[in-house]
C-alpha cells in the first residue's frame, strides 16, 4: 500500500469516450530516486505529503507501480506547430494518472511526464532527460510564485536509466499538475476529422470543468449561446495569461496550439526563458529560426491560436454558417482589448499607479524604449525604480547590486511628476511596486548552473537553492548573485 492507494483518483476525462484517449500504463524504470517533492502543493491537493516515509509512493511517481485506484491514460490531440498543421499528436511521453479534487474544490490532473512510450510516441522514446525536468520544475514553480497561472510541479524523480539524445543523458520523470491538460489542439483534432459530436462533448466537458459559472453569467448578460460564451472565456484567459507573461519578461518560445491549455495555465517549459536585457525581438528557441514566437509577437500569436478554437467551435455556435462566423468574430474582437486592458493594468502597477491612463501608458512605453536603447535588464530596472521609493529603513532592496544609469534621469523626473500629479503617496506606490516587481526571476545562467551541477556531478544543491529562492521572488535575500 502506498499513501496514494487511499486517494480518490477520478477519471472523468477518460469517461468522455474512447476516442479521447488510450489506456496506457507507465513503463517501469530501474532505480528511481526522489529529487524533490512539493509538500505544499500536495497538501493543497489533499494528497499525502509524507513522501519520505512512504517509499512505495516513489514507485508510483516513477511509474513502477500503478495502484488499483488509478487507471492511466494517454490523450490524443493535434496542433498547429510553428504555423504548420499536424493532424495527429498526443501525449507521446506523458501519462495521466487521474484527477483529484483540491482543497479549493477544483479538479486537477496528475500526470507523469517521461513515463514511457504511448500510442502517440511516434519515433520518440517516451522519456525525459533530467535537465528538462529540473528546468520545468524551476520555471513553473517560479511562475506560480509570481502569481502567473501555470501547471505545477508535484515531484521530480530520477530514473537510474539513461536516455539517448545527442549524447546519453540521465533520465527523469516529472509529475505535473494542471487544472486540465486539454489544449486548443485537442479541439482541433476532432474538428479536423469533422467529428462534431466529439467537439460538442469536449466543449460541454470544458464548460462544466472550467467555466460553468462564467458561461452562465455571459449567457444571461450577453444573450449568447454556450459555445460562443466558452470561446469568450478561453480567449479572455489566454489574453490575461499572455499579459502576465509580458509584464515579467517571459518568453514562452513554443506557442503551438498543442501548448495552449484551454484552462489558461502556462504549459510546456521547453525552450522558454525570462529575458535579461529588454529586447522586444528576443527569441530563445534555437528551432524558432523565423522569430515566430519572439517576445513582442506573443500577444498576436495568442490571438491566432484562439482563432483556431473558434474555428473548431463554429458549427456549435449556430447552424447558419454566416451567423456562426458573425458570433465568432464578435467574440474574437474582444481579444486585443482584453489583452491591452490587462497589460496596461499590470504595467501601471509596476510603476506604482493604481490604474492605467494614457499618461501612464506613455510613460511605460517611454521606459521600455529607453531600456531597449540602454540594453537594460528588464527585471532589475523595475526593481531599481521600486527601490527609489523605498523608505529609509527598508532592507528589502537591491542596494548597490543594480543602479539606474544617468540616461534614466529625464524619464525619472517625468515619472515622479506624474506620481505627484496623481497624488500617489510614495509608501503606497512603493508597497504596490514591491509586490509586483520581482527581485528574482529564473535567470538562464542559474537554471543552466543548476542543471549542470545535477547532470554532471549529481549535485542538486543549486537546484534546491534556486527553487527555494524563487518561491519568494519579491524578497531580496542577497543569497544569490543576481
Ligand atoms: P513538445 O515539444 O514537448 O511540446 O512535444 C511535442 C510532441 O512530441 C508531443 O506530442 C509530445 O508528446 C511528443 N514528444 C516529445 N518528446 C517525446 C519523446 N521523448 N517521446 C515521445 N514523444 C515525445
Ligand atoms: Mg508540448
């Protein structure tokens, strides 16, 4: 018996119908060892937290044992990848153990990533290397601490097996938690096959699981059908999510439609990164030769992605094609406004203002231009601005670590003048800025150092230190060199 045996695992997605998934048990590994377990998240999910005293639980997280209360599956989807259509994808290396209901009464998927081949593995081995597992753990937990909707890390386990990439690398399994793993590409898979009954079943399921209240409210307030309401909910969630990414300088890197969850959480921490120096054209992914997913293109790509969800939902919106198109276009028209509203709101807060205005927006554009010209660090510039309003006795500051260059002086004067004009008390502006401008982000050189120490020297101390520091990103600790 493991502590997981007594957990009530549900499988509502599996029950949706056999066209949505395939039964698939994980493939055992040789010598699993626990790297890290997220006790705080486990507690929120009503899962047993005492993993250290439950060695059998490690066997479940490694895919070596499937308790009787778990019916694992791999799910099917399709996608536009880098703009090109791929009609058949699916969980090629991820296995959904089931769903649990958390303390907040929401349902969460528990998925093992890197747990072996599935019917959707194509030529892949179904495995994950240790480096990407640590990377995903660090990045997604950092995002959660920055209050950005994201899939979460429940555990990372090393397998004791090697995986063949360009070289042989140590293998690992990541236990991922999401409000669901349903993607825009999941809708596309059935839509492309003209399987309208499955699109409808999926849409009804998503409404019930994620947007029940919001859809009902929209239906009454705007007199629209449930599927146009669903589209509206998803596009708003995407617009808000991408506004948050932009506000912290996050570049997702692979915004294919299979990597966009309809629940609005960030997923797929493959080629993503936080930018250091501000550069709107920044691209990190080496496979993104055209810069399709560059920082500044993310809002537009998000709109393009949700238009594919609209395409899939069209036949459900109205029997008359023109009417359906009309409804979809009206809904899609809200995407840019929603993005702008949230983005400007977040940028205003980062500058200490309660709400955006044309003056505040102009100020933030001016700052970004200046940062681009000066090659300034995005995160530290905002943090230095924050510090400039800190009370004398405040110790949570960067101090000598980072200071704005003289080139910022004219802009600083305008900013201070606008704060004064809007009667923003410095202590109120400071408090707002100190909780919206992080001191720590998962910088690439740290993430790389953590991975290198772990893969080359079996030393996980940098990884653990990084995860711990990034859990409190707004507190400057002077522990880690920025
Ligand atoms: P990703 O780039 O992680 O979004 O993966 C794109 C697709 O390739 C998804 O359908 C994955 O399940 C699949 N995939 C990625 N890596 C592997 C692997 N090592 N084995 C099997 N399938 C994989
Ligand atoms: Mg993916």
